[in-house]
């Protein structure tokens, strides 16, 4: 029989192949991932097109720049990219330094968490030792003394293993390499992140997505595909997806870039930064969560009024006409102190955390002072702030404290007038909501990760609409300066002070004013991102009826209009005849829940909670058994995200108690998954893994005892020795 294909040109054969491949892929997505089908079933390219010539050669064409995006042989280019990657893959491990066995755990605040985590790390380093001293020395050099996390990407000299727990693929391009990669490797969690729908549509016409989807379904693998050209929305969707599938899976994940365009640079940088830091941090450990509960109950028993959603009280008191200064303690605060002092009667002045001393030292009396952190170090810090300031304690009695409920109760004792706010996803707040349902207690999002974030949300909720940021630098134009010169940082011991210095490998941001570089490191890049998110969130929630102005000579903050203090139109500001009376009325209207008659009921509920914690710990302990292969280890870690967090363990009314475990569990599971992805001898890795799972059992056993005996114990000021 004659070959009928001989009657067709190469171009016609390619066209037929593309049409058939697109149809088959769309049908497969309709069956397995209908959201992708809906997005691309009637898709029309905007800028990037799949093209082919008379000889059947294919490429991607960028209409805006009129260039081809691949070289002369795109298929070979894709496969060579994959071949090079398989020989030297990029991995994002998660390492914890085990510390010195002969010394007790130095973290007296998070003792249970830290002690078990370091023992898990001991097993991890045992597996690492089978790979070589070079890697051990590299990891150790990236961490200082008791600094636990070594978060840089590390090139472990090995080939990509046949089984991969998690891989992030940045863009797909034509996709021939992805097709071969997925066929030749078992990837339990594949995150495909595509910023250009045109590019993904091209892949639908070329690679065999149908086979990829079928392999994922048949092997119970997780194939996560996100296609979104709005980069901010894409980052948010990735975060949501990572949370849903288990953040611990990021530890030990592989990173693969299949296709790259210049406008992907910032997006991929932010994604790698999130993978390297954000997804595996920011959660309170067990001890933190227990303090949250103990401090919240301690503040409740002190009868501190709580922010309430009481609709019977009038809350619109013309406060929306009064502008608000949100004052952080960045180095540029020193430049604006004269302006703040001379105009403090025209604004509601809000000090955030350590800026309190700077303001009082410069004869500025805040109307509100905001605190967020739970440790007793905050109490120590405020007490130390009195150095060199006359009548400091008297001044505090004229300032209204707004604190998140988890703040150490010793802080509120220093202030005469105070109120507390309940934070979402917080053990103490959740307990109050559980024990006192339908009492009108308001629980707020957008309060973390710093006092500045708490201040913005608190004052927006209290009805203010016009905000001016001072000292919220999120970095420094001068790398040698990290805070105002008048703050208590000047009294820190040298080893403590060094922790706040901006590092030479800092992030560099666009400046708020002029054409300068702003250096930022440590937590500040995260603070900046989260502040931008808080501003965007409230701008959306309030339908644009809030205004944010950034008067700080630091990093440009998206959503806050740059405005030098001397350019503020003071004549346009509304100044009430009695600002203090107005502030008192506003505070009373919002902080209207009195704990006084509810304490006994609260403590009765706490006894029931202890039983539920016992049950959850027992369930976790019974889940753990020895593993005999690497995939089995990942199945067990995933059970902690799925089964342990199901109603089999805690019913809906007690599900908030997972917040006790989640922070520590994230770190511990991350160490385990990272260990499981080490390229050492299988027997050595399995031995370490089983040691780690046994240690996880011991963690839950300790939590049972500690929570029942110490759930009301506060953090201790004696644990902190920060100042000279």
C-alpha cells in the first residue's frame, strides 16, 4: 500500500500534528484540569505565536520585537537544556545546624521546638556526612553560631534522581524538555509556573500534555499548573497552592527553568526568594503558640478592653478627617523629627515598637503606641527605653497602648490606658473566639509581621483614612545605619547589634526620593513586601477611600505616594478643637468589649482544650511508623498535612488548635523532606529518616506534657540579656 503521507508537504504534516495535539490536550485538560481547558479552549494569542516554515521547522515568534525566541533547532535546544540540567540540577535544600551536643539548647524561649529541631538536624547531618566533608563545611559556613537556617541554594554534585518529591518549573516554552523530563522521572509534586498564556498555548500545540496528565493521575502525583500574566496575582496563586499542597514540600525541591524572557527576571527572582525563605518561615513554633495562649489569657484576666464589632455604638466621630502619622524607627526618622515635633498636634501620632523612645527623647508624645511581638523582650525593651528620658513612666501613662493580644502582659502594666486586638491565625485569639462565641469579638487580618503593619490595620479599622509613613525605611540609603540614632538599639550588646546591620549582599531597592540605592536584608525585604500587600488590601477593601503617603527616605513602597514632609499641605489638614477628647471617644467606641465577667468561663474551656491537645498528640504519635523506601517517607510527611489536619483529629470547633503544632511541624517536616532528597546512599538516608520520625514522636510526647502543665506560663524577662 502506498504511503499517503508522501502526498502531503512537511508544512501540512506539521499543521495536522499541531491541530491533533491541541485537540487531544484540551480534551485531557477538560477531563483532569478543567480550569486550564476553560482558559484555553477558545484562546487567541496576543503576542507570541507558534510558527513553522515550508520545511516544517517550528519556532516561537515575538510579534512585539519581531524576533524568533529559539535558535535554528528549537527541539535540540530544549533537550540540550534538559540534558545539562539533569547532570547538574539546582536544588533548594533546607538545613538546620545541630549545635553542640555537650551544651544545652540556647533558645530558652522556644525550648521544646528548638531542642527537637536540633536533634532532627543531627540525623540530617549524619546523612550529609555520607556525601562528603565539602558540603558539610559549605553548609556550616553559611550559618553563624546558633543561626539555625542555611537558606541558600546549594549545588550538591549529583544527577537528578529518578524520584523527585517536588520540582518548580519556571515557564514551559515549547515544552519538549518537560515532556521528556516527566516521562523519565517520577515527580510527585510538579509546579508549572507560566507567566505568559501565549507560551503555554504554544506548548498545548506541541507537547504531549495528555500523557503527562495521565501519568500524574495513574501514579497519584500532583501536577500543579498556574498560568497568569499578572505577576503579583501569579505569586499569590503560587503561595496559595504551596500552602494547600504542603509548604514542607518546598524543602529539597528542584528548580528548573525551561524558558526565559527578560521580563521574567523580577518575577523569577521573587519566586526563588519566596521558595528560599517565605514559604518555610513566618510561622510561630509550638512554644510561641503556647505563649500566645498564655499571654492572651493573662491580658484578658487583667481586664484589658478588646476591639469589638459592636454595631450598637456610634463609631463615626469625624476621625476620618484627621491625618495619621505611622512612625517606624528607620534611620530616616532622624531627618523628620523636627517636623513631627512641630506638627504633632495636627496629626494622630502612632509610635510603632522601638520608635517610642526616639519620639519621647525628641519631645514627641504619641497618641497611640502599638506592639505586636509576644516575647518578654518587648517588656525589657520598653523599660530600657527610659534611659536618659525624664518622667518616662509618667509619659507612658498619657499614651494609649494598642497591642495584639499575644503581647507579653508586662507591657500593658506599663501603660494606664490600653486596648488589645485579636489577630487571625493566632492561638490566643482563636481560643477567645472558641470560648466566647457570638460575643462580637473582632479578629483582624493584616496585623503582621511588624508593628507598622499592626498600626496601619488598627487605625484603618478605627476609621482613619489619611496616613503618612515616617521612618518606615525598609532598608537604608546608608548601609552603616539601621535605625534612628536615639533608639534603644544604641544600648544593645555588640553581638546583638550586629544582627541588625544590613549585609553586603543586601537586596537593593529603588529609593522613595531621588535616584539612590536602598540596601535591605534580614527580615526587611519581607516587611516591605507585606506592607505593600497590607496597603493594597486595605485600598481594595475600603474601595480607594484610604490614602497612604510615604515620607520616609528609604525604599519606595508601592501603594504609598512619595511625599517629603516639607511638601505636606498643612493648611489643608483638619485640626479638631480637642484632639485628645476625640481620640478618647474613638478608642472607647472601638475597644468596647470588657473581659471582666467572662474569666471563669474562659478557664473552664481551657480544661477541655487540654484534652483535645492530648488527643491530637496521640493521633500524631500513632501515625508514625518506620519507612522502608524514600517515597514512603514522603507519603508519611504528606499525611501530616492531609490526615493530621482533618476532622479525624480535631473537629471544626477545635480545628484552631492546629495552630499550636503548625509552625514547628512545618520546620520539622521540612528537615525530613530535605533529608529524604539527599543524594547519599539509600540505606544511610533511610536510617536518618527513621531516626527523625522517632524524634517527631518524642516532640508530640513532650507537647502533651508541656501544654497540660505549662499552658498558662508567661515568657520570662530574665531570659533576655540584650543590653550593656
